[in-house]
């Protein structure tokens, strides 16, 4: 595999498992040194996701790249600022930011299940939590990354939205807060791209569809549920984390140098405009 990112430094948030881990490993495969962020760096254990080493950071080091792990909550500005300071102290630069941290998470913890937020009756505590872990965390990290990227007049930022932010599906009507947060990320991406373009910083967004991550499978995206979803996908299968990671690769390499402010749906054709 070509080392397109040799000499580059990348930070991937929410990279302890699932899609974030896939992005981190892909960037390392093509030459980047990778900073792994998560609120729990051992989160792969929560869903029995098998690693090829003891940690994601060790997986990356085994590829011959440098890697550090930073446990930080991206919804807390002081922790975000501390994380970016640590990255710059360790590596001296930051070329790539992938804002993956987020999800339709429950403020009471994973064991409490997926939160229910209907448009007409959502708990404001649940709503604010979901907005924070998705939108606020993305904004805070983008603001922090823009400082060194402006100085070096180069950067690639990839924000992670969702197919839920692109359309309204009957099965997602009880996930209003998550959908609205992801839609907001898409529009924030456009505004940030407009501001940072003159600094040679590109800002794009991806919107994954039905992906078979370890968490999604553990929470029921398998068997008959998977078959029902596959019938709605023109390519006839659920996506894999690696399918999405390949699109991230496009957006952080020179292949996308004239692409900014865009949202790419990675969904096997589930969303067709």
C-alpha cells in the first residue's frame, strides 16, 4: 500500500473501537502517525471487538508508525485544549483531524440502552447530551485543530455525520436528537470549509449508512434485522468499517485536494438523491 501520508500526523477521536479504530488503522497503513483519542481507550472490550494487539495504539506501532493514546472527553473544552496541546508537544504538528467521537448514546451509560428522543417529547437532558457528544465535540475539536493548521497553511478535516442527518426514515423518528445533531454537523462542515479554504485547509464530511460495527451488531444489527436492512440497500449488504475508512482515506490524501465543504454518503446506495 502506498505511503501517501508518510510524515503526516493524524488525530482520530472516538478511535478506541469500531469506525474510529478503522479510520486510525487505515491512516497508519498509508503512512501517518496517529493519535488515538477516546473517552475510554479500552472501549473495544465493551463489545468484544478483537484487536491484533493489546491496544489500538499498539496495533499502529506494529505497522511501524508512531502512536499515542489520549483519554479525553471531547465535550469538555479544557480536555480538548489539553489533548491538542499534548499532540503538538509530542509531534510538533497536526495535519489531519477525523472527528468520529459521538453516536446515539445514552447519558446514563451503555447499559441503559439507546435513548428515545421523539420530536414532540424528547427529554431536554437527553437531547442536550446527544447534541454535545456529536455536535459540540466536533466544533470544539475543529476550533482547536484550526489553530495549528492555519499556522502551517495546511490541513485536512473530516467530520462524521450519518445517513440519519440526510433524510427522515420512519425507524429513526425516535432518534430526533441524534439526527438533528448529525444534520448540524453537515452544515457546520460547509461553514468551516468556507472559512478555512483560504488557508489551504479542506473540511469535508462523511455520512455512513448501515454499518456492521461491533456495537451495532451487539445491539441487534444482525440476523433478520440485517436482512431487512439489506433489502433496502442497492448494493445488497451492510457496510463494514473498512468500507467507510476507504472514503476517509480519499478525503485526507491529495486525491481530494480540490474537494471541500462536501458530505459524502457511504451507504451502499441506501440514500439516493
